[in-house]
């Protein structure tokens, strides 16, 4: 009788969610929410970090930044189960199997909690050695640091479970609720230390205890949200051993990607430090940090597209094809003018921000990296499709093949061209990676194969524009060229890229706005 009641609730929920989970309006809204969720804590951090530095001192603040990094890195220790949970729940939402969702959620959370406890135990064992032999810490702060890191170790299961619950909300496209927690929590991380430092103590462990307490409150709120959204979750508490293997299989490949992908993004800095000098790293890393901040836009979309593809691929391939095409279209329309203007004024921007020396040594690096950011940003759409189709193994195997080839290419081009050579290798790797992923996406979803070839031709035209604008040195000439390209681009988008439905929708919104 209980199972029948659950299935009736599932069918009712399916009818409620069927139309909304993959609608263009919801995709756009959720992407904007994600961007806001990423940006708001960064703005607060700019204001509060100077206050924290003055209150804690340089060394304590350095240790606190390590703690912030460790808390963020703990999310990788979910072994890809967050993504696996999101995908499998989203697939159930696209079918009539929603009665399986509670067991899927609880099984995943149990496995994630066990992984969290194992990681926490390993950290507790090795922490004394890390504090005494790995980190260079003054003797008076070692005991304080050790206590603080023990607190961090105990927080690992909390962080991992929080990531898992966020995965459930992502599957239901509840990014408003996700950011309702993410934004206050992100702000709290940078604000909470200030009253503690001012009125209690500038020691590390009370600050970290407050941050962990905030994480615990966040996970309780997320759990409450999940039980309200998955209305039959309370009645379906249970552990299913048969669900563990598919979760770990999918999550294992995601873990490989999570380990190798950041390595390939940052390993170039170590090559430069080894083959040139550590001073050259500064002239390379700074434009890299500037350029990669633009990935916030496609990453915000990726978080939304992944569960949307997981749902649509089991429900309606035509819907998945439309979602793929529209996502590519709008992401290209947003990214191209931003990258074009950034390349055009890369020298002037660095000169204004960091001075003439940085501009002369880093502007060409920035231009190459902006091209790589553009290519990798567009490739986030086929990335999301492959993950939503249950093929993260393609991405993981591709990255395993790329890593040694990329290291060899870095060594060769840095030897020949210094930091410029490193930027070229970085961009070439991202371009080749994106091209291969596009081709695999066409195999996964044959309906989009022709559209992919059209998109690749448009990308080739975009790359030509980037090359030409980088050729100009005179500000007047390159400004005229940039303006001409943007005006031509606007015409091309309106009459060629957009269809009648797009033009009608934009016209109606414009008329309503005025």
C-alpha cells in the first residue's frame, strides 16, 4: 500500500515537473541565479579581507586562506557522487520511475557520508606530520594550527553531504533554493571572522568553528528543502545496495575528470617556473586569472544544462536537440563580443591596471588565453551533453590521453617561445579538446550532427575576427575594426543565427520593457 501511495505521488510530481524542468525560460533564469551566486561572495570578500588581515595578522590569515581552500577542495572527496546523484535523479524525473528517487537519494547520502568519514580519519592521522613537516609555520602557531585543522577534518562529512543535497536540488532545477543557501553561506565565510576577531579572539580555531557551524546550519536547511521538494522522501528512507555500483561507476569517471582537468589548467605555471623563472610566472598567471574569470558565464550554464540534458535525453531526444542548439546559440552570442572587446583592448587594460611593464610582457599572453577561454566556454555545452548522457568516461579518457601530450607540447613551446609559447599550448589544448568533444556529442545525439558542423564554421569565423583584431596596434584602427565587427555581428545574429521565434520573443520583451 505504501509503495502504491508513493507511485501515485510520483506520477503527480511527474506531471507537475514534466514541462518546466527543461524550458528555456527556466534555463536562462537558473543560469542568471548561478552567476549571482558566484559573484556576490566575491564582492563581499573584496571588502572584508583587508579587515580580517589586519585583525588576524599575516601568518594567521595565510593559514585561514589554506583552510578556505581545503573546505572548497573537500567537495572533490565526494568521488563524483554529487554528479552521479544529479544525473540519476534527473533521469527518474524524465520517466515514471520517481518512486525510486528516495532510495537513490538516501543510498547516495550514506555512501557519501562513509567516504567523508574515511577521508576525515585519514586527515586526522596525517595532520601532525602535515603541520610539522609540510607547512612552514612559526612554533607559536603550530598547536593552534593543528587544533584548527582537526576541526577541518571533522567537517569533511558535512561538506560532502552538503554537496550531495545540492545535487538533488540541481536535478529538480531548484537553483533559486541552491543560491538561497549558497549566497548567504558564501558571504558568511568572509563576514563571520570579523566579530569573532573584534570581540573574542584572533585565534584560528574559534573562527573555523564558526565557519563549520555555518556549514552545519546550511546542510540542515538543504535537507529540509529536499524533503519538501521530494515529498515522498520521508517515507522512502532506505539503503539499496543495487544502486551503489551505478553511482560509483559514474562517479569514478567524474573523479578522474575532477583530478586531471584542474591539473591541466594550472600545470603550465610549474613548467614556466622550472624552464624560465618564477618571476615569469607572475607575468603569465595574472592574465590567466583575468581571462579564466570569464568562465563564470559558461560554468553557470553548465550547472543548469547538466540535469536538463539528463532529463530530456530519456524523455524526448527532439527536446534535447533543441536545448543543445539554443544553449550554443545564446552562449556564443554572449561570449563573442566580450572576448572580442577584451582582445582588442588587452594591452590598454593591463597598462591601466598593472602598468606598462605588465602590459608589454603579458598582453599577448592574455590575447591567446582569451581565445582559449572562448573555445572552452563554448565547449561546455557538449560537455554537459556527454555527462547528461551518462558518458563521463569519454571526457575522463580524453583527459588521460591529453595530459602527457599537453606536457610535451608545453615543454616544446615554452622552450621556443617563453610565456607566449605556454599560452599558445594552453589554447591549442583547449581548442583540440573542444573539437573532439563536439564530435563525440554528434555521435551521442545524431540529431545535432549537422548543427555542430554549422557551429564549427561560425566558430572559425569568430577565430578569424580575433586574429585580425589582435594584429592592430593603433588604438584608433583597432577600435574602428572592433566596432565594425560588432555591428556586423549584430546583423548576423539577428538575421542569420536567430530564427523567427527568437526574434518575436525578443521583440515582445523589448516592447514590454518600454
